[in-house]
């Protein structure tokens, strides 16, 4: 049972990592080397902005799902990620990945 829960949590953390990479790529589009090309076209700016918003939202949702599957505080981990973005997001992913290797007695499943 613990292996299934850990695998499910790892899938959620992998999805959170992928969505964080997409969000960071969208942020990079607004940084000086590419900013002129990005803001030169209104549709491109809107598309990148929507992608950034969607990727951030998905990152926080998947991070919360992963934390819940590991029996951790969803609000605490998502709050860390949101308040200290992007360093807090990377830290949360690394720590939750580390905690996923704990024994089942150390991290009981809430509500079960």
C-alpha cells in the first residue's frame, strides 16, 4: 500500500516539476534577451501570460496533491511555494521528494 501511495505522490510531484519548468520558461520570455520579441506582439504576450498563469496554478495544484498523498500539510507546502516563488517551489519539490522515501509509520495517510 505504501508503494502505491508513494508512486502516486511521485507522479504528482513530477507533474508539479514539469509545470514549474513551463512557468519558468514563460517568465524567461519576459526577461531582457527575449523581452523585445515577446512584447512586440500582443497575441504572443497574451498567450505567454495565459500559459504562465495556467502553469503556476497547475504547479500549486499538483504540489498540493503530492503533499496530501504523502500525508503532509497542503497549505504549508503550497504556501511555501507561493510566498517564496521560485526558490520556495524548488525547495518544496526537493523536500517532498526526500520525504517520499520515509517509512509508512512516519507518514500516515490522513483520513484512513
